[in-house]
C-alpha cells in the first residue's frame, strides 16, 4: 500500500511527519508500505513555487530533496527528515499498469485535502482512505462549508468573505465587528490565520491570509472553550471522546498545534456529560452534512448556551499524538488499529462503488 505524504501545500512538513509515523505504525505482517510524494505530479504546475517545481523534477529523476527554509515544528524534526529520505515519486507507482492496492492519504491543505488528489485517485481506480471528492472540496472551502453546515441547522460564526484589502473590502470586513478572526478560505493548520483586535490590524491580517488563498474569511471572534470531536466510520459512525484544547498562545495556531509544549489537550474533556453528547451530536451531523467518509474532526467553540462549529477537517492530523489518534486511544483504539480500520473502510467503499 502507498502512504501519500509531502505534497506542495504550506502544510508539507506536517504531512511528512504524519507519513513517517503512519508507515512506522502499520502492521508489517499485513502491509508493505511505500511513502509516495504526489509533488512529482506537479513539475509543470505554475500554481506552486519555482522551488517546489524544481523539487518535483528532482523527485522524478530520483535525487535530492528540498531542504526547508524555515524552522521545523519542534518535536517532529526527526520524523520529517526520515520521511524526506524515504520518499518515492508518486508518478513511479500510481501510473503503473498494476498500481498499488490502496492509498492512505496523509496530505494536508491544498492539493491533498481539497478533493484534487481524490479525483486523481478515482480516475486511476485506486482506493483511498477518507472522504471523496465532494466532501473534501466542500470541507476545505470554509465559505461553502459554513453554508452547508448552516443549512443543516448547525450554528456557525458570523462572517464575510473578501478578495482584497481595498476600501470596499475593509468596509465589508469591519461590518463583522471587532475583535475578529481572519483566515484563508482554502487552507488548514491555521496557516495565514490571525486575530484582529483593532481596526488598524485588519488590512495586514487580510493581506496575510490572501498569501495562501484568493479569498479571506473574516469572522466574529467567539470566546469560550475550544472543543474538538473526531468521528470515524462509513455508514455506522462512532463519535470519539471530546477533547478540550487549552493553548498558551492567543489561539490554536500553527505553533500551538505542532510545537511541543505549546498546548494542553485534555481527553476526555472535563465537561458535563450532556455538553459532551451535544458536541458529539454536532460533529456527527457535520460529518453527514458534508458527506464525509472514514473520518472527520469538527472543531467547536462552546460558550454557555452556544456551541458553534468552526471547521470540519476531512484529513485531521494523524501523528500518534494528534487529536484524532489521541481521542481514539481514549476510546481504546490503538494507533495501528485505527489506521487498519481506515484502510478497511477505504476498501469497503471501493467494493461498494464497484457493485
């Protein structure tokens, strides 16, 4: 089987760490694993950087790797380095006449979590873990995802989408009110996201978000307790124990998510049972509304009577200490068993489509 890892998004580092830990945790008696980098498909894609295109060419030719020009997340450096050394260009395997049996997707962000790689795999006829094209695209587009969730009766933060930081855009953004929260519409891991406390900070926050997407989402900033609920399964869904996130930073940003010691993740969350059930119910409703498969993780903000859904992740972090595996462990599901279940659900979906 193949583990798709790396890719061209701003979350490449985390994807590599995920891929390394997944490969090390799969049962060798059942799985012969190869780490596949889909960046090799993108050597002529001018939507990615020139450095990434150069790395894609080197991957195809079988030599060299892209050295990071930034600090790697603390505690994940060894896994990222290990995965980088083991990468095989996905073009070498996935385009073969007899491709691999199944793919476990360990990609995050653009080109991996947004339905595009899922569409390629569907075209090639290769089973893969997680959601299909539609759910992946819907969940990744925060503007559309909010519309779908709201239509399903789920509370979501009030917000507006802007495409620039000109006078009209700023006027529209100010209508949301301050403090606010600004993030790219189509990115993950809180890349390009920021809190805006004062009007003078709004333009810079929008400009930063627009570095990662052509649209920026400006939302009301909700204050309360941050909860997250993972859901696993295809037709028969299982909500995992609720996790509460307590961060030392202003919000659960990239460093808070991935740098060791920046956040505390309490699992199960120390909340009343009825609140936990409510959070799990919302997560399952969100999973179904977006037509997710295999797994999802819904981030929530709970404040008294209000519990709002912030985002739905179709490919949550999957290192051993990521939120979904941590919740699974609390439910008595070991990491290797969780991965095997995801693969089995992928094969189940493939058999269903073939009938």
